[in-house]
C-alpha cells in the first residue's frame, strides 16, 4: 500500500468541474485483470502524484478479496473508489458500495480505469480504453452520474447474470485461459466446448413483475447492459434504458442447435423466436427444481440457493464519467 502525498496543490486550478483540492481517492488495482501488466500501475501512480489531494493505491494480491479491500477503503472515508481492472474488479468494488449502502453508510463515488479483456462497463460509459493515464485523469476530474446495478439474492451484477449453460461455459473458459491465455478467440472457443458437454435442460418457473411463465431451457440470461446487447445486435436495449431487465430464455433444442445459436450470437445473426425468447421487467424471480445452482455474475461464478430473485437499483451508485456525459442515467452498465 503506497500513500502518495499531495503535490503542487496550489498549481491546480479549481473550477466547478474539478473535484476539490482536499479530495481523497483510493485506487483498487487488480493485476490479475485482462492486461496483466503491473507497469500500468506505475502509470496510474504517476498521474496521481501530479494531482492535488490524498491518494492511496491498493493492489489486489493473489488470493485477496477485492470486496473486502473496497469495504476497508469505504471505512477509511475516501471520497472516490477507483476500480483499476476489468469488469470483475468493477463489480467487486460496486458490491462493496452496495453492501455499505444496505448497511446504512454513506458511500463514495465510483470511478473506473479499464484494464480488462472486454471492458463492457467502461465502453458503455465512454471511458478511455487504451490509455490508463487518460482514464486516471477522468477519474480525478470527471463528474458523477447514476449507475444502474442489479442484484441476485443480494449479490451485485453490472452486465448480466445467468443460470444454466453460461456458468458451464465459464468453467471451460478458465481452463482454456490457463492453457492458452486470455483472448476473445479463447472465450468463444470455451462456448463451443461447454455446449458440447451440456446436460439436461432446466425446468424453470419465471416470475417477471408478477407474470409467470414455465419453460424447459438450457439457459436463462438476465441482461442489464444496453451496450452489450447492441454489440450483439440483440433486442432489449430500450427496455434496459427504461430501467428494466432483459430476460433471455433459450429454447430446448438440443446441444447441436444450441451451438448453432451460439455461433449465430457470435456472428450477430441471432434472432428472437428461433434462438431465444425475451421478456422484460424490473423484478424477476426464477425457481428451479434444484435447491441450489451454479450462477454466473459478470463472468464470475458461484453456487447459490434458490429461488433466484433479481432486483434493479438505478440510483445507489454514482460513477465518474468524462465531463459532458452526465445527462442521463446509465442503465447500459456494461
């Protein structure tokens, strides 16, 4: 942990668009994120050292819990928590902010320095993707806007959450990443491998804003990212902007047609009816016959007990974005 003292405090102009000179910022940096280059943290630290205020750079070492590190930073009374990493790191810091809010604490703003593989959250916020120095400057000089988050049984997600096939895909992805490194090609190959060994479909009871449907399906996918849906030419983005989830349910067509649907998704030719069913709503509950299931949240997986309740929160977290980007609530958070 390196504390960087204030430098040249009198040389920095104070405007309505800049954070006050007595600001305090904690950067939570994850060297395990997609770019895996610890030298990037030197770049971030250099930018911090040039700005007025109090700063702390806390690195998430192997085996450490980024949520716990972020909770401690909240207790240490920083004005802003900066997640330097991929979407998983951003989700961990957001989880800490959400938990603190649920406990009745005042919470700091969130800022982001994108260092991941996909960086859906940063892309949706128009943050600098390939320039950590510029992203750090935005974190220090930008302005806040609301960030919509979802939670499943109290656990936060920003981009999406799912049960069924996708958690199995993540298992395959981890193995492929270990063997061949992180890349988009490796991520897509993990989809094919997982679907080749997919088991029986799930028996789902889905309640969306009080309306129930029952389906047999290999996958239920709850999206909270208009940007992500638009990148794959999928419907539902307008519903997300209207503060709703987009819930996709895959048809029970067998593993080979499921692979074909996955390939169509990658090729941006997936269509409603043939490849998926879509329902939208603000409150979603999914029940299965099994008492617990493997759940995926923003690329991370864990076993959770059902029923699985999804709730949307549009105004708990304020995220720092480039000046001039604060006109509307960010519900396409990834």
